[in-house]
C-alpha cells in the first residue's frame, strides 16, 4: 500500500478519527478493506507493513487524529522521528 517491498512484515493496529479515515481513503483508496468502523466515529486500521516510513508520515501529519494501538516498533520509530524534529 505504501509502495515498499520486503520479506519481513510488521503488523500494526491504529485507531483513526473520522478525519484520518477520510484522508487515508483519499490518499490510499485500497486501504478501505483494512478498516473497520467502531461505531463511535472512529475506525480501526490493521495492516502488515514492511517498514514504518509510509505509515509514520501519515501518522505524524495527523498526530491528534491517530492512536497507535499495537506495535511497539512503530511507537519507537515515531518517538525517534519526533526527537529528530525537536533538534531542527
């Protein structure tokens, strides 16, 4: 989905607000099959990714609209990106 390939995959689970859900569908229409409505205006997104680059760009751009529910590696990757942004 994010145009990366690799052999090792990482399972991620995120909670999207309605805004994040709509933007994900606009930017990545194929993501529709990876989302499930929660009924309270939120959506669960579950996918396997080969790296965190594509999804982290999306998360950081909408940090108030997305919650990382599963994958400590993704959380660490995001923390590292945020620390580097602080130094600039």
